[in-house]
């Protein structure tokens, strides 16, 4: 059956008439109807008009439990009363000044206190910017240009980081080291020349890459769990070898914690006792407002104020460390204390267990991955260790699952990712479980092969 003939697909279209009409109108002035490429999906995304705690409401009045959480950023759900109050109190005295504001220091101190490898912090406006600046810092300190990264890793939208994450090269040996291609039109070939691509969770690939290219690598950037690449946790040995190899070869290790900072009080790195040189952060540290941050050891952070490294490393941005983002972020991070992370993570474990049981019963071709407060449903039987396994998933079943859940008042990302937020309880997880069972039964009754 063609996916557009599915009752699930048709019901989504019917239930979201205002969103469909809005998408058509918006396309006149905004290509595809939304500026955010990663929110586009077939047949069209619904448009949200309100968020409140664990729920959002769309243009058609559909209310859903938001397991998407703006790609994990909204860890306290929407319009959290304390964050809203802090921002409302700060707004009347201005938002972004022409000289430094005093607000950023407290958030920087909080991050240094929590993440042992972070001794100093500079703020900017997004995770993409944080990664761009961290790479620049690594180049300034090491005097080298090339960057190592892993297949399936997502590090935001700078040119260097938009190469090789998708359209993986078709080699299939366990030691995979390759040079990437642009993932998107308009990314220059030159960006690829400076990037070495390695297989995730493969110590062999790492050792080989460092043997061949170590002398020219400024940095290797890694997520302690593939986030956008499938919510696939790193294997401890992989990160251990990564730290050893980078240290030995004088390569800066950048830990990208834009998604994983939520996983533990000291961030994802603390779960592995990983001691990176630089750490990038964003999403949850802005309390729902735009922010990015680069933190790290003093010997690396000194590039931001030491001209002898060839000039001060640039961390710029008209709105960097603006009063509102850091006020919201500080409130959000104080609310996210060790106890609330622990209870989020145990709800996460219960969620994955609920999904696992349902998938085993109704959809043997699917599985769930994740850790902490994150999960992802994958329509593949491949062992989930790297990006190749994630990319083998059935795209049609993935889309139908997302639309079927949406029809049942649950929002997960179209790639199957879900994130918990602090307003959620066991009842939200139960609702997710029943919606998934309903969706899978409907898919089975339409004849979709859930056992592939
Ligand atoms: C690991 C990681 N790094 C960087 C980014 C980019 O962050 P932003 O979307 O704030 O630019 C993301 C975004 O999802 C991410 O997941």
C-alpha cells in the first residue's frame, strides 16, 4: 500500500486542516512553510500555538503530550512558572546591552561546578555556534586544521559539521575511516577536505584514523551518545580509547553535550568518567531561549584571551550572553538538580521498558534505544551500535508511527526520538504506551508488515 492511502495518513491530514491551510499560505513567504528544516515532514507538520507543561496545542485545537520537547531542549516542558517569572522580572530592565551584562557569570559558575572538565565558559547563541567556536579554539591551540568526527554524529549547522553525517560511504569493513561528502546542497567541498570521518563505537576505526591522520588533526568531536543520529549510547571502551588516542597524539577532544548534558548532573561525560578538553553545551542551558556555550580546561580556554596563540580566538555575537537567555537558563538549571535528573532518568527507564514490551508483542521488526530521559523507536533489527544500523530503518513505518501517535495525542519526532520533561509522570508514559499499541494495531490491520 502507498503510505498516502493509509487511513493513518489520511486521518492526520483531516485532523490538521488549519495547519495544512497555514502551511500552504506560509509557503508564499517561507520556503516549505517553516524555517526549520528539521521540523519538516510529510505530509506537513502541525503548527503549535501554545505550550503548557508537558502539553502543546496546535492550530486545530489538538492537544498533545510533547515527547518531542523541541529536540530535547524543553526539559521543564513549556512555560514553566518559575522560568517564566524569572524572565518576566528581568524583561523590564532590558534584554541585550551595549556593554557586558552581569548575568552570565552565575550560569558560567553553575556549569563549572557541575562538569568537572569545565573550568571556564564562553556563551554564544546556539549549539551550532558553540561547536563552530570550539573547533576554532582547538585549531588555535594545536595549530592544526583538520577535524575528526563520527558517522551519524550531529553537531549543528556549520559547514564543517554538515559533511558526512548522512549518505554514508558504502564501505562496510569494521575499520571505517573515510573522507566525507557534503550532506546538503551549498556546503563547500572545501569543508570536506578538512574532515576525517570515523565509524561510531569503533575503537578500531579510531586507532586507524589517528595512525593515519593524527598529526594533522586539531580535534576530534564526539557525542557521548549519538543524539540526532539515533539515541545510541557510546560504549565505554570506545570513549576510553578515544581519550587515550587523542591525548597521545596531541589532539583536542571536544565532547558535544548539546543533547547529553541532561543525562547526568555532570553531563553525559560524567557517566563515562570522560575528561575532554572542551565541551559544547546548548538547549537545556537556555531554559527555552537561544543559547550556546563552550567550556573547557584553562589551557584550552586561554585561546580566548591570549594573543600569543596568533590572536584571540573569536567568540562573537550581538546577542551572546544576553540577559534573558542566561536568566532563563540559570533558573532552568537550578531547577534541574541531581534529584530531578534522577527521577527523570528513572521515568526514562520505565518508558523504554514499556515501549520494549509493546514492540516485542506487536512489532518484532522494531526496537527501542536510549538512556537517561531519552528514547528512540527504530524500525530495524540491526544491532544498534552506529549510524549505519540507524539508517537501515524502514522510513515508511517510521513516518506512520509518528503520524499514528500524533493522531492519538502524542508527539514524538518523525525519526522516532522522544525526550521526557520534568512535568511528566507515569500517566504520560502510560498514555504513550496505549497510543503506540493503538497505532501498531491499526498498522497491522492495514496490512503493514511489522515483523519485516
Ligand atoms: C549534539 C548536537 N550538537 C549541536 C547541535 C546544534 O545545536 P543548535 O540547534 O542549538 O544549533 C545539536 C542540535 O540538535 C546537537 O544535537
